[in-house]
């Protein structure tokens, strides 16, 4: 007989959430939808001259070209999203390595335990500060947790990510000078810290370097050129409203595909939509792994639903 555990099920999108994802997408692209409705109205009202319609062959060629460009752009966007998730996975693993290494190399004494607690709190503070700086925003209850950590570390509330990393190095140097860790232990802890720094650099690169704006503009323009030609072609094909509706729906699908790539490209959005990474949930997992009961008072809900995670 198989019994369920207490660890929860893996995140997955349920069928009843499809409508929620669709609403998120349509809400973000509301201005594109408005423009599409205006263009469709102009076409159906005969306000766009018939002479603007190119041959069906041109429409097919444009459709193939748009599909290639959108496919390439979306592939790059998903690659950025997945790379960011892998780098955050590195932060999770190295945070656990940090806590395990401190337990292994620092002495089992009151002073050793105090330094272990301090350095574990520092790592959690680094993780939360990384979250806040990538998103440039925070939830009030999560910011209060960060403030408590910085106060416990006797650091100013304005301490940034780079300053926290430098503080880590200074404290490791102090521990070595005081004889609390040997040279090998310091080397291992520095290696873990360097791995975190490399992951932070990769995440900052993804945040600060979007796909070239020229390519984004080109894809949007050629998509709309194709869409207008498609609507005209369907409208004048038999002049019926049903045919125009088919053209509208096909153009809507192309428009949604192009916009999904644009939204997924930035995995650090602060709105907690299904297009972004669940940074708060990842950071809460690290906090509860390293701090245990110290993070229990946080009121923020840690969702396992990939449609509603934050």
C-alpha cells in the first residue's frame, strides 16, 4: 500500500488554471488587443483599401518568416528563463553547502556556534538581498525578515548585495586569524562563497542585458504587417464576417506567441505571474532550510502552484 508523505506534490499546472494563465496573458497584452480590434474593425468596415492586399503567396511567405522569427525569439527567451532558474538552483545548493561546511569546520563551542549562526544568517540575508535587487521591489513582510537579519548581524538596513559579500570575506579572514578555522576550512568556505558570487553575476547579467531592442522591434513590426495582410486576405476572400473572424483568431494566436516571448524574457518580474520565477518561494525555502524556526513567523504564503507562485 502506498502512503502519501508530508513533503507536498511537485508543482504542476492544473487544467482549471488554464483560464487563469490566459487571463494573465490577455491582461498584459491589453493594448495589443485594443489595436487588433481597431484594425479588424477598419478591415471589416472596408476602410482599408482592397489595393493594400498582396497576393496569397506573399501572405504565406510572410507567415513562414514570422513563424521562424517568433520561434527563434521565444527559444532565446525560454533559454534565459531556464538559465536563471538553474542559477537560482545553484544558490539553493551552495546555501546548503555553506551551512554544512560551517558545521563541519567551526569548532563545537559556544563561540563556534555563535559564528555559525551569524554566518548562516549572513547567507540568508545575501539571498534575500539578491531577490530584492533583481526585482527592485519586495513584499512588506519579507522586507521585515531582511531587516531582522541585518539587525541581528549589526549591519545597516541600507547594506547592499556587494557589501554583504565583502562582509562574508572579512569574517572568514577574522575566523582564520583567530584560529577558529584552519587554512583548508577557509579555502572550502571561500570556494562556496565564490560559487554564490558566480551565480549572482549570472543572474545580474540576465537582468541587465535583455535581447537586442532592434530584434524585438523588427519582430513586432513584421508580425503586425503579416497580421494586417492576413486580415485583409481573409476579409476579401469571400467577404463574409465568419472569414474575417477566422483571420482575427489566427492573428491573435500569432500576437500571443510573440508576446509570450517578450514576457518570459524577463524572469524577475515583481507581479508574481506565471511568466516569472518564484523568487520569494525559493528564498523562503533557503530561509527555512538554514534558519529553521527563525523564519516560521513570516506571513508570506509559499505557493506550490506555478500559476500563482511568487
